[in-house]
């Protein structure tokens, strides 16, 4: 038997006991009333007998007859006892049947309340009486009606919520696709268009001035290189954003390794030894922000070195992502560019983690991103 079942059984036992209590209370009260009344009658007649002594020849009245009869105290006591017994038995029968009907009604109400507790709110308590118990049953019935209505509106809210979440997810997916399409168009497609134009013009320029052709060729090569970088960054965006069962440290190390193989001219430094195991949600959020930071460095900075380091600072984890590339003006970037979400979403994610992102960057002097995350006790 489970703990909950034991509790229910104990409760039922208690309820039964208290109901038995009502029945026995009624019988006990009835017994006390009869015994007290009998004793009072006996004492009253003793007093009457001493005040109204029967004198022979005196006119016979009911009171005189009674007192005469009561002159023999034994007989009188016997009579009182018989009357008391009759009262007791009739009282017991009456109170027992009354108590039983009371007990049944209360037991019915308790049983129905139990059913409500278990979720059968459709049932109604029916009481064949016209007293306070009926009022109690009516009140409980009204309460369950209200409860039912509340449950209906709560479920409606839940369903609406689920629909909203679904729509929001769909919207987020669409938004992501729109952004990718825009990036592919703005960055890669336009760059490739420029490349094809340059290549188309190259034979003529070569005929006219081989020196100019050389410059154009170099420029075209740069454009191809840039387009390639953009494509790689976009592909990184398309990577699954979950850690795929890895810890943050493992996932970041393998990502850096992958980047190293694709960008052999770049130096990558990665030291995440200090990253402790964290909750899955926290690790995934951090993975996303680091992915975006790396993607930005590769897309916009044209760096020769990218470093990723982790430090423990008291109860905080500090992750620093640094590149020695182009850098940018942090004050103006948000105002100048609309439709760029990377930096703002990184900041939002850090706030959600209870942490903070500091961006230090100056044009021509590289960029340093500092991610600070508070660690919870079990980490
Ligand atoms: N490491 C970096 N080096 C140089 N410039 C950067 C760097 N990180 C960000 N920037 C500049 O800040 C701008 C905003 O970056 P943000 O990540 O918000 O947008 P985005 O990368 O252009 O687009 P997306 O919304 O796809 O991330 C970039 O366009 C770029 O000019
Ligand atoms: Mg970005």
C-alpha cells in the first residue's frame, strides 16, 4: 500500500469515528436528559409529599392521590424507574434513527467531497432534507460549478498559450530563413555578381594594360576570398544550435578545431579548462553566444588570431573571446545597422543567464567580448 493510500485510509477511519461520535453523542445526551428528569421528578414528589400530607377524609384530588401513592417510596421509585426506562427506550429509538439519517447525509457529503478532490466535478451532492445540511450541500455544489468554469477557462488559456508558442516558433523559423536569404543575397550573391563583372572585364583590361589587369585580378581574388568567408560564417549559423550531447567545453573545442582546418592562415587559441560542468540550458545559451561571437569575428574582422579563454572569478565564470581584426565603433554600430541581431541577441541571452556581456572594440584595434556568468552552488 502506498503512503498516499495509507493516509486516505486513516482519514476515512477518522471520519467514520467522528460520525459514530455524533450517533453516540445523541444517545448519551438522551440518557442524561432522562436520568436528570427522573431524579428531578423523584425529588419534586418527595417535596410535595412533605408539604401535602394525606389526611383521611380530605377531598380527593389528583395531587393528593399521587402523594398518597408516593407515600410508599419504594413503589414510587419503582414507578419512576419504569417511566424512565420507557422514555429511554423510545428516546433511543428516535435519536438513533435521527442520528443515523444525519450520519448518512454527512457520510454522503464527505464521499462526494472526496470525489470532487479526485476530479469528478460533474457529480452533484443531493440531500433529501431541508435544513442547514441541505444549505451546505447547495453551497458545495455552487463551489464546484465555479471550479468547473475556472478549469474550462484555464484549459482555454493553456490551449491558446500552446498555439501562441507554436506560432512564435513558426515565426522564429520564418524569420531565421528570411535573414539567411537576405544575408545570402547581400553578402554572397552581390559579391559573386561583382566577381563575374570583374572577370568579364578582365580580358579587355589585360589587352589595354597588364598592370591594371593585375590589380583587378587581385581585387577579384579578394572578393572571392571574402565571399568564401561569408559563406563559411553562414554555414556556421546553419549548424545545429544544440550541443548534440557534448559539454560546452567539448563542443567549443571541436568547433575551434573545425575552424582551424578551414582557416589554415588563422591562429586559434582555445583554453576552456576552467569551464565547470553546468546545466544543459546554460551551456546551450553560452554555446550560442560564443558561436555568434566567432561568426562575427570571421565575417567582419578579418583577423589573424582568435583567442578563447575561460577564467573562474569567485562565483563567476568569465569567458573571453578576442580577435585582432578590424574592430568597430561600439557606440555607433547599433544605430547604424538595422536588422542585425547578433550583438543584441548575445546581450539578451547573457541577461537571461543572469550574466553580462562587455564588448571592448575600437576600429583597427580588434574586438574583445567578455562573457560573465554567475555559477550556481552545485557547479
Ligand atoms: N568581431 C567583430 N569585428 C569587427 N566588427 C564586428 C565584430 N562583431 C561585430 N561587428 C560589427 O558589428 C555589426 C553588428 O554585428 P551583429 O552581430 O549584431 O550583426 P551582423 O553580424 O551584421 O548580422 P547578424 O544579425 O547575422 O549577426 C556587424 O555588422 C559588424 O559591423
Ligand atoms: Mg553577427
